[in-house]
């Protein structure tokens, strides 16, 4: 397939149908598969537009050194957060079907100023209004997102299903708070410890993820907006769940972030 034959709206329609129905796709037809990462992001844009959502921010995935190495990716994948799918602590998150989801406890930043697309931009402390903790619920529209190719997963909005957002951990950027959080956070499933912080090559550096978003925005000509939230990737070990009836929580700095599924 040559570049000029790829139609991002076609794949967007296929993915949106699966998103709404809960159907899981084993793969995409060969003619719909994006041949480049740039075209995968074109399809993601088309999917987000077709869904009619309002962008509340961004998510990064496949962001640890080990994950990027295994996926042969130069930087994390970027997805878009739909405002209607971002929730406060205590929410019950309904799913459209009993399909598997991945739970990731993450560090997120709220931007404090507009950031026009500039190549080579790096994170500055004044970019960040506050730091928060989030739970991301990942629900790919594919049976196995790890085997269908990372371009298809990028087109699938990096599997975004929902984000549960905690109260501010701290104003601005506090490196000590980030370090303490990664060392002490424990995710509980139905009241039982389930996942702890990641370290070494398996850990996502939240500032590296934010830098990756800056590079993505520069390439795509996107202005990042003040007030947008950026969830930077798994801080604790991700884990999969199937079905419903679960209670999830994490305690940090005297706060609790919780939701039910």
C-alpha cells in the first residue's frame, strides 16, 4: 500500500464502531492499516473527531525504556483524553462490554501555560501548574493490542477508555514528592495489595514522557493548552482485569484515589 492510498477516516470508522459496541477486532483489513506512525496519528485524530469528544489532555503509553526497546519505538506513544471520560475519585466506571482492561496507576501533570509547537522544547518548571495521581483504564479495541502492531494501537488512541484523576499531590513540580510517591504507592484491588511502584528500566520517567509529548506536539503542529492534564504512563505495575465488580484504590500523601469498575 502506498502512502497516498491510506484513508484515516476509514480506519477511524472501524475503530469507533468497535469502541461503541464493545466488539474486539482481531485485526484491521490490510488496506486500513496505517503504514507509518504519522498516518497512525492521522487516524487517531480522525477517530477523536468522529467520536465528537472534547480534548481534556493527553496520555502517554509504552513509555519505559524496556517497553520502548521491546516495541522498537523512539519515544512513548501519545493518545488524547476525552473530557467526558475523565472522572474524579469515587466514580463507578461502566464498560460497554465484558472485555479485558489494563489498570495503570500514573503520575500526571496539569499544564500552567499554552505551549505552541516548538521543536526541541523541553520541560520547564513554569510549564506545570500541579502534579496529580491518576488511574488509567486501557481498553483496546483489539483482542491483543501487543500483536496487532504499534501503529494500529496508536490509531486506536493508545487504548484510552477512562481516566480517574486525584486531587493535587503538590503545586508545580516537586522532584522529592515524585520520588516518594513512586517508592510508597501501593495499588489495592478489593482491599488487597496488588501493585507497587516500578523501578529501573521498567519504570516510566514522567518528565521524559512529558518531553515526548512536546516532541509529538511539535511534529503535529499542536499547541498544548493551559489546564490540559498529561498522564505520563505507568508508575506502578500494570495489571489486567476481566469483568466487573472490582474496587481499586491507591493511597498517597494522606489522600486516596479510588474507583469501582
